C-alpha cells in the first residue's frame, strides 16, 4: 500500500455508515452521540474509506489521533479551523473544532459550508471524533480557487480490512474472504493500541506508531540476543527461545518498520564504538592544581636569603646613622657647659 498516496487522498478510519442527517447538532446532542459511539466502536469494526463532498447535515464517526490533521474531505475552506473547549459535566470536556466558508470546487458558487468536529478532550476516548457538516454564513468564492480541485478524481480504491478500534477485540482485523473474517494466525497477533489505530496509515510517522507493538517485540528480541552473546564466554549458551510472533514477522511488520528497527540497533552499536574514540579526550577531566604549585621551594629560599641580607645591610646603615646623631648631640652639650664659666670670669 502506498502510504504517502493514501495520506494525500484523504483515507481515514471511520464507521462504515453515515450516522443520519442532522441539520442542526447541539452540544448536548453531540455529547450524547459521543457517549453512544463508545459502545458502537466496541461492537462495530471501522473501515478505511473516504469522506468526499458530504451534503448538509451528514454526520460521520471517525477514529483518529488528536494530533493528526483532518483528512481531505473534498471541500475547500477559505479560513483556518477554530478550536475551543467547553465543560459538559461529569468531569468531561467537549472540544469543538469549527471551520467555515467551505465550497466544493466546480459545484458551489458561494462558500457556505461549515464543518464541526466534536471529541472528548477529558474523561473520554479522544480518538473518537464526530464530524458534522452544515450550512452557515456565506461569502464569495475567491476566483482563483473556483475551479481548482482539492483532491484528484476518480478516488483510488483501497482494499484494506476493517478493524476493531475499541473493546476486547481491539486491533483485530476483519478479513472478508477468511472464515469468520479472521485470517490464519490472527489469534497470535497482539492487538494494536488505540493511539496506533487512530493514527491511520496515511502518515509515515503514524504508520510506525501503528506497528509500535511489533517494533517493541523486535527490540526485546534484539536485547535478548545481545544478552546471550555477552554471556557466551562465561556460561553455556541457552537453547534458543522462539518468539510467539516470529513465524508471522514478515506478514505483520512492514519493510519500513523493519529497516527503522535495524537502523536504530546498528546506530547504537556504532555509537558505542566511536563515542570514546571521538570524545574520549574531551570527557576526561583535567587535574586542577593549586595556585602555589607554580613556585619552587629553592627559589623561594634563595629569594628570602637575599631579602634578609638586604634588610641586615639597611639595619646596619640605620644603626650607624643613629650613633652619629647621638655623638653630635653629646658634643653640643659639652660645649654649652664650658661656655657658662667663661662668661662669668669675664664679668668679674
């Protein structure tokens, strides 16, 4: 199956029937229908199909992941989708996504079509989405878009089996040509999680999410093989244990998924080999040395001896100057003592 082509064509997983015609759908009616759809999804398998050029009042039940964009429905809209949420009681929160001013290229002369999507953002399965089409305010169609188709016709035929999206049979496919609708070996298949089913096969990333269960099985088997190879030198190898899904591996896992798993495993091997070769020197922490280690003891002692000798020289010079000053002071005192008797004798 061409997954990229399916995404471009707008294939989605939906209830096989249109849920009637409702010219107006109130919030209360949407909540009641979403609650009823939980039971419907557990007992009715959903089919891969289109929503194309719906008429006013048509109501669809779609199973898709909340993060994915809504598939192409054959209507071109002239504004962006608006999103808001309201509390509806019992801890539930209803999210409404509304887009207006839609038209079917080549058919409508004015843009009057409105699409509203309803889902539980709290206290309910977020993958179940009610899609309602109605008439709203109109505006002129942009002339350049008047006859520009939103999708290619005729629509491609995708013969994919229906699948249960909720309940005990969740993830189980219903093959029309197999006895009871279940192919041989399906009893060994693990059911897909709701997020994987709702992701759809139109998105490559969603396709990988849809097969995440099988990828986890491959990862577990690879880990066991690495553990056994690492312990072969210390103990006898254990007998090989076959996985439950190994017989149907080629049927359950796509080539892209298997290639991605091998790429991740080989990347881990190469990372373990080259990580230390490329970043070994960077990872090693250099030893932090103390600041005083840049000085040598011998140099410091020689410098101290030199300074000490200079200090002693300066102290000797200071002592000699002090002695000279004291001697000068004594000579001045002795001369003053002799001058007094001489002056007295002259007066007499």
